[in-house]
C-alpha cells in the first residue's frame, strides 16, 4: 500500500475543513435525537379475544385481490364455533381439509 501524506486527507477548501470542527465543538447537545419506533399494536388489543369470527373476517384477506375474506354461515357454525365457543374451551383443535381447499388461509399463515 502506498504512503499517503496526511495533508491529502483534508480538503483545501476552508469551508469543508471548518464543518467537521464545528460538529466536534457542538458535541452531543446540538445533535437531534433519533425518533422512537412506533409501538406495534397487537390485534388482541382490538377486542378480538372473545370473537374469533369477527377477527377472521376483519384481519384475513385474499392475497390476489386484497379483499377481506367472507366466511359462509356453515364455516362459522361447523368450523369456527365448535372449538372456540364451547365451554369448556378445548386446548387443541384439529382441522382436516383436502388438498387445495384453503388450509393456509384458515390457519392464518
């Protein structure tokens, strides 16, 4: 690596040389503080704890059209109500569907 004299690292323009010196003298107090990141809002804070059907209807969408899914009445009655609206609530529910019938959309990805 060739030797580079110290003078080559500094600009010959007096304004460009003065700017870094001003920054050093100003110190921390003159710098702007970084903005705080926006707090992520959990879907559970929107009142969905007890209404899984409303959650599915408002939060799931079809990727191609970006429209919210519309659950049929039989899907609500036969698929979503038994595991989520019975007492006592089961800790595990198994949903079995054939190939290419929206398993990923039902699981919420």
